[in-house]
C-alpha cells in the first residue's frame, strides 16, 4: 500500500490481506491478541508482534522472559510491564495504538520498536505522538548502498559491541520504511541510504529506542541474527538493564540484571 487512497482495495481483500500488503514478507495475519501462557503472568516484558518476528528468539537467547501478543489489536493496559517491544513487518496499526504506547512511555514505560509498516495512519501517529518522520514517504525499500549499517556515534550506548560498518548476509534484513526527521533523537547508526537507523528519544518520563529494519523472522539468521541480538541487547541496556556476562560480537548469549 502506498497511501490511504488504497484503503478500499485493502478492505476488499480483508484484514489479513491488508496486513500483508503493509509488510515485506508473507505471514498469516493474526487479528486477536494472545498471551504467551494463556493467562496473566508476572513478567515485566511484553512483546507485541504484527507478524512472525525474530524478536522472540532474540529475547530467549538473552535470557529474557516475556509475554507475547500478536495483533493488532493489542492490550490497552500495559502498566504491568516495565518494557514493551513492538516487532513489525507491516500491520494495520492505527493512531489509537501508537497513542496508547506513547501514553505508556510518558508515564515511565520503556519502548523498543523494531521495524515498521507501510501505513499512513502509523506514520502520522508516530509523527504526532512519538518520533517525527516523513509522513509522505513511509513505504518499504531495501538499502541501495553499502555499507548497510554505519555507526555514526561510537559512544552511543546503542552502538556497544556492533561493528563500525556492516553488510547483511541476507540483504532483505536491510528493508526499512521509517525515515525520521526528529531533531530530538539521539542517533547511533545510519543505514546505507543515509537515513537514521538506530536511535532513541526521551518521551515524558520514559523513552523509546528504535531500529527501523524489518523484524520479519525469515530475514534474520547467522551473523545477521547476531547483529540483531546485539542491537536489541543495546536497546534494552539504555533502560538500566545490563548483561551479567561479557558480550562478544558473533556469539552473544547473556542474561540481564537490573542496574544498581
């Protein structure tokens, strides 16, 4: 989908078809939220997924227990969680979904976004509530230039343990749709097309950390999955959670403790 003028066509193929049209991969749409255990837990981390992403595998490898929801819709009450991750490769996230996540962050919650969706409501809501971006240019493309990733601030916590430059083995992992224009973000890395790729921003009493690449599971394996794991580990770490084991590129396995 390129813009909201295609809404009628999307509705004609149904909600699942619309979710697919907004993504880069192919996975059945899930329209009902689900809990990882089927009942409430004491987990402090929630993973929201608009499709099958690699984030669950990453969190498990990092020793993080979490509740997994597939949607939208997603839960509106997230106060149980100290950290909420949103993994995307398309999906019909509306303004109300992003507004709810922004309210969660403003109240002190920690947000981690990985991916995006070619959906104008999402671009506009992100621009309004979380991170300024180009609301006229919000659809998917692979990175056209090398290196695919370039660290621009080695001192940024989001850069920890990542190579100065990196090219994905599976180039589909370079897919992105979000092009931020926000002067308030702290940037760690740009992609090969010159767009800010990894960044964070304070939202009220909380914070958001973003990687704009698609989180679609089939794109991430081997060294690329190691890169993603390190990136997610770093996005976690800016919230005061640090690994209990040393981190080394290419073989990251860590558990987390709350920083004192």
